[in-house]
C-alpha cells in the first residue's frame, strides 16, 4: 500500500518538530536550572508550556494537508494560550510576594 507523499511528508515533518522541541526544551530547562537555582520552582511549568507549544506546532504540521484543520488548530492554540495565562497568575503572585518580602 502506497501512501500519498503529502501525508507522509507532513507526518515526518510534524514528528521531527515534536522531537526537536522535546530535545530543545530538555536542554534549555536543564541549562537554566543549572545556572539559576531560583528558577527550579517554576521549571516544571516552563517545561510544560514549551512542550505544549512544540506539540501544537507539530500537530499543526501533521494535519496541515487536511482541509479546515488549520482553523481548529488555531482555535485550540488560542484556548491553550488563554488557559496557560490564567495558570500563570498564581505563579506571578507568589513570585511578587516573595520579592516584596526580600525588599522589605
């Protein structure tokens, strides 16, 4: 059974993007946490955000050949960005509270 070239190429491209994103995220987070110990508390959140971004990019590449899917991926991306921004509020609050204690 032969698969259409467009489908195979988009699958390969999508999985390469996801794999490269995972590798880059692991290296980046490890490098930052080694140099800045205070970042370790939010490293899990940052890793989750970066994994999610690369996963959405890879999914967009995989399904790019199908008609109408790009609108769905765009809507999911916006919803995910809003949800991550809402999740970031407690992190920013705790960091601001810690900074205000250190200053005073």
